[in-house]
C-alpha cells in the first residue's frame, strides 16, 4: 500500500535523487543506473529504507529484573 503521509526530509531527498538518477539513466541509455534510480523512487513512494529504525542492529537484550538485585558477599582477606 502506498503511504503518502508523513513526508520527511529524507523521503523528499530520496524522491529527488531517484528522479534525477532515473532521468539521467533514460537520457544516457544506461539500464543499471535506471534500476538504481527506480529503487530510490520505490523507497520514497513506499516510505521504506534503512534509516531511523527501518532496519538496524537488534537492541541489546535486557537482563531479567531479579538478577539486578543480587546479594553481594563480603570478602574477607587474610594477611600473609
């Protein structure tokens, strides 16, 4: 489904870059460049991409809450 709401700066940049790259690809008869421009246009229209939480490294696992309240032992030292 095409989402045409929430147009941010990066989405507009993707649309502009994709349009420019696709136009140059058509003018220069370069199909690989056309695929790259089309990819940028699809990212702009569908509002997808790798950025701002779109896809990234998984969040670190949180420790269980009961393990944060560990009892600590007092260590006794013996002088040698």
